[in-house]
C-alpha cells in the first residue's frame, strides 16, 4: 500500500511491457579518445571526433581542454608568433654573413668580442669573391677595428640600407665612421654624399677608409666628408646643411662603382679573378685619392662650414616671420635638449631652410641621450632615420613609472622614442634587431 499522508507521495503505477521496436538510441557521451580508439568512424552521438563532449570537458583537467578553451588575452593581443610575417624577433639570424649562424664559426671569428679580426679565420670561414667577403677580409688585415664592431656594422647596414637609399647620408656619433663607409661601399649608385659627424676624427678612420677603398675604390672619390663637430652644438643643423650642399668632386662616380659591382658578381661565378684585378688596379689611385682629394675636401669642408656659419645665421635672421610661424605649426618641437632661446631660434631657422636634398640619418650606439639628440636632428627635417641605441641610463624619464616597471628601462625608452617619431609625422616606425651574439643592445629603431 502506498502512503497517502504526504502530498509528495504518489501511488506507484504498474509497469507496462515495452516492445523492442519502441526502444530508441539515446545521446552518448563518448569522448574523442574513445572515438579515436575505434578508428574515428562515425560513432553514434552528436559530437564530432575533433571535439570533446561537455561531459568529457567537465571531467577533464585544464591541460586536457584545448579545442574548447578560449585563447588567453596574451594569445589574442600579445606579440606575433615566431614564423609569422609580422613577427618581431629579438634574436634573428645573421643576414650579412650567414656562415656565422654556425656557433663554431661565430666562435672562430670572435663575433661579439672586442678583439681584432683574425685574417686567417676570416679567409677560412668567410672566404669568397663576394663584396661582403672581400670587405671583411680587408678590414681584418687592417687590424684597425674590433670584430664586434665589424659584424655590428655589417648586420646593421644589411637591415637598413634598402630603406635609406637617398643621395645624401649622415652618420651621427660615427666614431671611426665604419657604418657610413660601408653604406657607401654597398650602395655606390644611390649614395652621392656622406657626412660623418663626431667630436674628433680618430686615427683609425683613415686606415679603415684605405682598407675599404682597396676593395671598393668609389668610397675614396671625394663623396665622404668627416665633420669634426659636437653633436650638441646649437648650430649643428646649419653645419650639416652646409656640408651636404657642397659639390662632390668625384673621380669615378657611381658608374665606376656599378661597373666594379658587375665585375664582382661575374667574378663570383668565374673564380673572382675579374673583381680582384679591378680592385687591385684601382687600389693605388684610391690610396692617393684618400690622401689628397678626400683630405682636401674634408679640410675645405670644415673651414668653409665654420667660416660661413655666422654669415648663414645672419642671412637666416632676415627670414619671413610668417614662414617661422608656419614652421612652428607644422614641425613639432620634440627636442628635449634645448639649452635656451638661442638653440630654439636656430632650430626654427634650420626647419625653415632645410638642405636641398634631405639626407638619411644613421646612428649606431650613440650613448644614452645622444640617441635622442640624433632623433631630434632627423625629426626637425623629417628625414628617414635608423638608430641602434645603447646605454639606456636616464633615457626613459619621459615614460610613465608603470611602463618602466613592467617593461624595463630599455623597452620603455624605445617605446617613448617610437611615439615621439610617430608624433613628428613619420608614416612608418618599425623595430628591427641584429643577432644578440654580437651585442645585447641590438634593437634598431627605423622611421621613414
């Protein structure tokens, strides 16, 4: 008897017999693993073999739930994965000398070490008739520059030279000027005038120029000028403009460079005899050009620049005030090194009277705030610029504290620099890198 004292109790109904035809299959909770064990054939159930059922997901551990789990915010908004066309690689492979991707070769060549290149090791591992190989061997034989700086300059030039193809080139805080010299050697048909700027010209500059000219004689035809000038000078813009406007007294011109490059490529397929004979026949004239033509050009450049600086400033003083006003509205003032009203006034005049042909500007490891000074010089004229910063002390003061704490001083400083370049009107601001085996401070900021 059923108890009817509670409304929640009901009398049991007698069970009716059920025929076999009335039985229908119910939904199964078979997991992907079980389906896979059966060969992945169409097992009964609504879940395809590529997904797990909700019941399986409820019992599986977080590491087992992959297909049904949504991507994390880092996966959605983080950096592009390696192999993506737009991925950013902090430690890329060697591009100029792919042989150095072998760690044994890199160790033999002393990549990243402040030691002179060993000519024997260079001939063994980088030997060949290509222009890059012959330049590296010539620099190794000169014993004028460390291995780190040689590979640093080659990898930097290889990554930026196709975006810096302008008739005029300026290498700021150049040191011995290896980057500007290599750019001239690699781009003879595009670069017509190169201005190397630093406080003083080291003795190694002439040695390096002579070594490169033995392979690429067009670098010594008068197109390279070394300007001994302080980067922080108030009238640095006017002196650069004066140096860039001087005529180039070339002895060979770009046709000489193009013909030698053609013979170099022909020599690579035929043993390199044509390229080596052309370079050796031009080496004696190149050496005399360095000591006479280029030296006189440098001397006349410095004297005429200094002599005409005051007259140029007095001429610019009579510029139209409306032109200065238009400059103030169109050219953003991003300088953080203004030393007073005098420098601001000179900056305004330089912006109103830029060079006839704007240069490309490079700076490799300009220490600390010197990199920002180089960016200021480029942004005032809106020139294509590529810099590889170093010594980040006191360079991220313009970044918020939280950004510096989360990203570190170096990344925060370069992020701040990138936004400054974007605000200055550059269409493209990009980050590149050279291999970390050369230097840990390997990030390149490129704006065009």
